[in-house]
């Protein structure tokens, strides 16, 4: 596993490309395990990321495990659960009180969140190089990645200046949905996995301190004749606690409207129907409407091969049920780091490689069946009539909706629990791996 020198430059045990939640969590755990970790990030912190900013209890659990304090006095906004709006109903559901997950969620803007995680990794010994744009892999004679080339990047993240070279026997792709490093190593996206698109912006609003996340299952607008029309996708309103609300919507590629819709226009038309006292208007909008892709259900595989290991969005680890990515980015980083630490404890290259090759199976065991259920769910709700009927007949049944909240947020007790927990676990185990 000792990398041949690719012509000078810095050396490390592990190079992590990207300092988002997946990359920073992986780096922090690896540094805690005593490995020499180099993190290369093309932008400079703090920096904005397109996200809903809402963290479910599953994500909060990962923060607690990583050792990130989340006191309200430092800007972490707690929420009690999810408010669902659709079919003429408003249903408010608390997060389930389980042994395996905390009974609350959080809201934190990504501009702060990613910076906090990156600093946490550095605090534990990881070396962070900001404004460093990775331009490609360095391979040995067998095609295995043994490092990366990079350039300095400007304020927009664009590569400038001469090439720099970094060497390591293991490279981790944590470079998001596009994951150019993965593509350069022949890891293309799978077309048989769901993909989402989300757009969001911020509005100054008195609703900024809402202690429930809010999800709108139906987005209505009016045509030029005043007729109500159902818009594609689902929407959210998350109070950020700083005088603003994060307001956005998402749409799946299983919808016939995917790729044919001006999502920014859909967002504007949706918020135009909201009560005036919420103050969601162009005049109160803070910044532009921005969009991002949501790679779901392990849409890039294998998660390890030829010295390159994928975590987070680079490996398509967004939950197909609800579009959540942060929890799974951090979770994949934690699982990957545990395997990598075991691999580096081996004395021979063959033993280390055997351990690293177990990572795809570990991820499939952890999330594969659940993500298959999510893929089926995404296909079903891509049909507007299915979504309309589910909203009409599902929302009035509180017990059913509590079950759906558990399965959509992946909050079932893994062992024991009540009937709903056992059913979710059983379904995930019976479903073929994603």
C-alpha cells in the first residue's frame, strides 16, 4: 500500500477530496485513528452550499457520535418534528422517541455547518488545504490511483496556476454529485437510480423561529384563467432562527415534469399563494434562488476499487425517500473510516486491500435494502395521481403517517422496538440491495 512517489509534492496516508460533511467527517475519524490525512477543498470556508439546512434526528445522531456540540446558544436551532401539509390538512408529527436516535432535529445553514465540521477535522489532526482544485488522478502502472494533481483555485473555485501533486496510497472521493475524480477513474452514474433536483432561497419572515420542519406534499398555483393547477414536486419551509426561512422544493426524475420545468418559476408561483403575513416575496428574498442535484440510492458504484473510495454524494448516498443527504454523508464517512483504520493496521498490501474491498458490502448491508425500498417509493410518487391519492387518504390516518415518518426519515430501532420498527427493519432486510 506504499504509494510510489508521483514526482514530489506532499504525501499522506489518505487524501480526502472535498471538505463537505462526508469529507470532513471521514477526515476527522481517520485523524482520531492516528492516520495522516490531507483534505483538499476547492473553495474557502465559510462558503455557501445549496441545501434545505434541516437535520433529522439521524443526522443529529451522527453529529453527537462525531463529537460536535450543538447548543442553542451557538446557533443550533432545535425542532420537534415534521408538519405535513396537503389534501386540505395540516398534520403535526413529533420525531419518535427512540433509544437509537435523539428525539429532536436541528437547523443550521450550510455556510456555518460545513465550516464547523472542517474545523473539527483540523482540530483532531487532519491537514486542510483550501482553495485547492483537484484536477485529476495520478495512477501507477496498474491503473491504481496513488495521488492527485491539483491547482490553486480562485474565489469561484476555478482552477488557476501550475499543477501541484499530492501522493497517498488511498484516495477518498468526497467531491459531491458531479465527482469528477470518480468519473476520471471510470466510475459513472447509474441511470437506474433515482435523481432529484432541489431549488431553494431565503426570505426574511416572522416564521423564522418555527420549531417544526414543514413539508408541503402538494404545490398549488393558478393558471391565467384562475384555475388551480398542481405543480410537480414537494416543498419545504424551515425556520433558520436568524430572521429568515429556508424555502425550497424538490422534484424527482421519476416525474414526467423532470427536466422540462422551470423550478425557480415553480417556487415563485408556490410562495405567491402563501399568506401575506409570512412575507415570502421578492422584496424579502435574501439572495438568489439556487439549485442542486440530489444523487440518490447509490447511483455511483462500486464504492471502492483501485485505491479510490467514495463517500457521501460522490457515491449517490442521498435518501430516495426524503432527499436527505447530510446524515448519510456523515454515516458513510464514519463507516469508511472504521474500515480504513482496520486496513492500515494490516502489515501486508494484500491484507489491507482485502479489508478495503469490504467497504461496498458494508454500505450495502447498512443501507442497500432501505435504498431499494426508497427507489420503489420514488417511482410510485413520480405519478401525480398516486401522490394525490396518497395525500388524500393517507394524511387523515395519524397512525399510518407516524409509520411513514419513521420509514421516510429512516428512524426505526435496528433491534427490538415496536411493531412499526420491526416491520421497517424486516422490509429493508428482505429488499434486494441497491
